[in-house]
C-alpha cells in the first residue's frame, strides 16, 4: 500500500522519560512506527477495529489516543492542525477511503463520531452496551457533537449516527410531503440532565439507574419513551432555527465544490469561524459547543484550513452572517479572505472576543472577553437581533528605498564646461551667501531681507501655520518658520556646510512639495553638496530618491488596517512580544501572561527610550499637508476608538472646536503622538487630549536615515526599512454591532407579553359565581383596596415626573390597574350594586401585580435617598395589609394565591435584573433621554370618576 500519511509524533511510554519521538507512517489499515524513518524494523498496529479519540476536554498538548482491542497508543502532535490531520487519516482508512488534507468533502466523515476522553459528575451509561461507565476520571469517551457516550472498548462498535449534516446523511428518516422534504427529529437515548422534563406530559425524564428516555439533537426536546409517539414528526430546530442550516437544505454540491441551499428557511445562516488557539486555548470548547447548537457543517476551525474553507462552502448563499471567535488577528484574517473572494456585499461579520486585546469587539459592543461557553445560546440570539454598521478598512502601502542611486540623476549633467552648470553655480553661490547672512547676522533687518530673498528665489509662497487645521498664505514671518530660522540662536563660526545641511536634511520634503521641483533644482542641490559638503552627498541622494523617485504606482500594499497603525515605541513593544511568543510559546499561553509581558516590555522603555526624538527620523503628511512634529517616541493612527486593549487613545468620543467626533465609519483616521510608556499607561485611566495631531483621510509617513523603524498594524509588527508608508482608504465591511438599548427594550416588551399571557390564562370564577354580587362587607373591603391602589398609582405618577426609569418599568402595570379601577367604579364607589365577584377578582389581581412590580423596582435601589421612596414604601405596606384582609373571603383566596405564584414566576427574570440595576449618574441620565413606548396614561379618580385614557397606554 501507498503511505497515506507519515511524520514525527511523540509517543507515551512506560519508562521514566514519558514521551519519545517516533516516526509514524500509515499504510492501509496498519500504523507503523520506529525510532526514525531510516530504521529497518517497524512496530505495527492493526487498525481494523480501532477508534481514535482526543485525550482530554481542553487538550492543550494536542494529544490523541488510538484504541484497539489489544493495545492503546497515546500520541502527541506539534499542533492541533497536525493532530486533526492524523485523526482524519486514521478514520479514513477504516472506511477504505482516500484521504486528502486539501480536499473538503462533508460526506467524507458524515455520521462518524468525534471522540474525546472525559469524566462525568453523575452516573452515565454507554449508548452501545447500555452499561454504566465506571471509574472516576477519563472513564469513557464522549462525542464532541452529539454527546454519544461509550466505553473505550465499545467505541469501535458504535454506529455512525452522529448529528446529521446533509440530506444524504439523514438516510431512511427523510420525510416527504406535498411541500417537499421536512426535517425530522434526530433522537438520542438517555444520559439526560437532572432537571429534564417531558415536553408532552411535563413530568420528570431520565434516570440515574439505566439508559432511558430521549433527547432531540436539534430542538433539544426531551420526551418519555411512552410519549415519543405523541410528539410531532417535524423538528422545529429549537431557539437557533434562524441561524441553523437544516440538513434537508444541503442536498447537493455544485461541480465547483460549493453547497447549494434549496430551503427558504435558511435565508441568512450563521457561519462560525473559531480560532482553537484563542482564549487560553479554550477555543476548542467553543468549537464543540457550536457544533452542538448548529449544523456541524457551519462550524470551522481557523487553525485547520483557514477561513477560506468555510467561506468557500457558503459562497453561493445570497446572504449570510459570520461569527469570528478569536482576537483581532483572527478578525483581520477573515476580512482579508473576504477581500480575496469579494464577499463583503453578501455577508455581515460579528465578533466573539476570545483574544487578549479584543479592541474591535469592544467598539462593536460585544465586550472585552467571553470565556463562558454556557452562554453561547444567548450570544446567538443577540446576533440575530444585532444591527449592521460599516467598518472602514485601509490599505497600508509601502515603498522601500532601493540600494542603487536614483536613475534620474546623471553625472553628465554636472560637467564644469556645461552652460547649465555655470548658471547653477552662480545661483547656488547667491543663495548660499544669503543663508550664511541669516545665520551669522545680528541685525533682524538683514535676517528678514535675506530670508525674503531666499523665499522669492525658491518660489515658496505657501506655508503652514502651526496650531490650525489648514494652510495659510502671506505673513512675513512664515518664511522663517518653514526654514526653521525663527528660533535659532547664534552658532558662532557655523560653516556654510552646516547651514546647507540644516536646509537640505530638515526641509527637503517641504520645498519639493510646494515648489513642484524641476530637474534644475535637483542639479542645484547635488552641486551644492559636491562643492560644500561631499560627506552628505549619499545621504541627500537617498532623501531625493525617497521624495522624488517613489510615485504612487510603485507603492505596494503591505497589509490592511482595520484597527490601528503604530510606528516607534508601541510597535517596538509589539515586535518584542511577538518575538518572545515565537521563541517561548509556553510563556505566552494565556491572557494574563501576555498582559504581564506587555507591562514588562513597556516598563523597560521607560528607562531605555529607544526611539527618543523619533520626529527627526520620520516626516508626517496628513491629506498632503506636512505636519511639524513635537518631540515624541512614536505615532499612532487610529481607525477605532479602542487601542491596545481598551485605551481610548484619542481622548474622547465627542466633537470639539478643532476635531470631529471619531467613528469607524466616517472614512477618517485620527493621528496621535506617543510621548512615552507612562503616557500610554495614564491613558488607561484618564482621557488625554494634548497629544492629538490631526484627523484626516490619508496619511503618509517618510522614514529617513539608513536604519529601519518598527511598525505595527493591528498588533502584527515588523521592521520597516527607510522609505514611504502611505495609508489610504480601501473598502468597507459590514459588521454586526450590539445595540444594548434595543435589547433592553425588547426584553422589557417580552416580559410584558408574558404578563399578558398570564392574564389570559389565569383561573377565573365559573359563570354562576361570577354573576353573584358582593355583600356590603365584601364591597367595603374591595372599595378600600381600590382607594389604596389609586393612592399608589398617584405616588408612582409623581415619582415618574423626576425618574423616567420608573415610567419605563411600571407603565404597563399602572395602566392595567387604572383601567380595571375605572371600569369597576365609573362614577362613585358608594353604589355597590354593580360590583360582581368577577370584577372584584380583576381588581385584586391587578393590584397584586402592581404591588409586585413596584416592590421589584424599589429593591433595585433606583430611588435611593429620595422622598418618593418613603411615600411608595408606606403606600405599599397599606396595600399589602388590604390584600391580606381579603384572605378571609373563601371565593377570592384561591385566585389571589394563584395570581401571586404565576406573577412571581413570570417576573423572576425581571426581578434578578432589577436587583442589579444600580447605575452611575451618567447612565441614569442616558436612560432619562430615552422615550418609552408606553407611558403612564390616565388615572382613576376615586371622587370624580375615570379620566380619559390614552390609547397607547392600553
């Protein structure tokens, strides 16, 4: 047989040295291994009845176990991708299939379980032999997708009934009707959770003594074996049905390898791309959890094939959503793949933060970190409610200075006999004499006159005014600013060579840009260098090539900027961290360690100050305008408002007199100065604004000198040689953002719907009882209850005038209670002949709901230290006393207790939320600005009847 796969793996042994390197090769159904590839004798393992499983749940060391009836091999790969390649190859030979790592075919392993060794906290039973899994730790295997349980000895005998992926994998369970193919339930027997209840009879399911009862892998419905036939045949796919691609929809593959979806239900499916190395290597848990929630064909590991594999499968869908589980690097990886496949118009991208910094996830509203895989169902629901915003993406163009001289400068033009050369010499001598006078003269009038002469000779009529946004013409002193002479002190015997050096090196770019330099100026500069400063010739020619020999067509795209760009100090720290992680991966294996290393490297720069006076090595242009830089150690160009793990480095989010409000969808970049490590640390605590430089649509940075400077884009750093770095707008990507205000409003609306459903389903009196009227004593008690309830409504309305959150939370209960009271007492409460028992029950129930809602609001401490709180508490105590008096009425007591139990159950979620509601004053003011859909409309006047009710309140 031809070798299917071969390579080096670590094999666990029984000797003191637990792991040893061995060479493995897979041929047919036999696995061979020896000390190295040149060995003559190989040990062999028969794989005819073998099973393969990962060794643990988290599996940090990428180990797996090959289990046969006669022996067990524990092996370890260098990376998770290599481990998955070996597991795939071992599975393929069991089915006598051809294994190709580069070919993706969902039918290849359809139905086969993906085992990993695990332990269980409660009695668990094997789905093959139906016996208990014995032992304490790692006493059985579990399928990472369908949770099928098996002994290690039974795994090889398990049937290939894992979660379906395509129509062909459903097999004989396919249901066809007039409307087409329907999705059936996929049942798995036993091993149910402790709190499991049957959806048919609402009784407890499962057992700790044996394998019994059933669970659907798609809708998670649980039923008794006896109730299974009463369950509907069609599976509703559960809470994630909007995001799931049902297997019935994936029934064919085009000739180019793309899936063809035929079901209208999957209009915008969810593609999950998870980085298994992110989140302290917890990405493996998220991969497994998403495969359990969705179709396994929707979930891909970025470390095993990259994003192209999943995007290629989804490319034929008209619209789809992407969830990237990882850090900022993973998001940039996926966005670059979308560029190559040109899929930005048909997909929206969300982020589940698993990395270290997670800056993009912060600004999109998904938080700084997510390490709880039990909350994935809620995250999928939030993705379905997310809104779309456009993210600007920028091309980072670079031009590296060649080693040869610029071809435009030819030596033949500098012949001494050339007439042009004579003219240039006279011109150079005149300018040089005036430059010398500017430096040596003590008279301000001579300095100004010589500066004007140089200004006129060079044609410099446009200069930049410091401290403003634009450029300004005119003003006599502007010439001195551009030449840098305004602040110079007398240098004594400074030579003409030094003056030329200052003029050429510091102001070459400004002069060339505004004079539209001709070739004559190039000759002039070169001849001046030859005559006065031969040592600077090579350096100036190098600068000329940077400025003049790098047209935009020669700049190539280095990478794409999504978050931020840095040069200097912060880039050096990122570069050192990346090198440290490459050399010692185990020292950078968690978020805590990563942040610690960043802190150590930043602290070192407090002392070393490697890039002090960086402004002398770089030139900055924003929208074509040259910027005079202060003394700094780095520059940062921001596209989003979060930098280096949550720093708002721009120093605010609002518009001011000089700059607009920063946003990631305004096609503008923010440029700030980095003065040192201390400034970056302080920026985490307070907003600093004095380091703002510009807000522009294009940035150009020229790197001078002979040495490169560290540069980083979204955390990926490198050394950029002398040349040009230009940042221009590339395109825009659709990003899914979380709107917390919308979620809060929607949750409140859902809670009110539950209360409404309770009102419609609560027990009522029978027809004969409801027609009976109240006695005088009963009527007096109900009237007193109505008076106290009306007093509570009045107090709530007074509190709502100053606390808008009270109106938002209690509007529904107040309006419902006021409506019941107005219908029961249309004029005066002194005429009891119209009060029936059913009306009294309505008054009692509405008052009970109003009491509970108000109590929960006060428990949230939203009215702390306010006079309204004491008034509400006293009125609530009076209302509780009146309700307690009604317990003696035999026909109303059962309805009261039923009302109390149902209301507490429906409002339990709201109660928990209200207890955690205390917020700072800033958040309260934000909530006050929101308009509630419902308002406290209408009131029941105990003396004057019912006021007019607004239709929106009911």
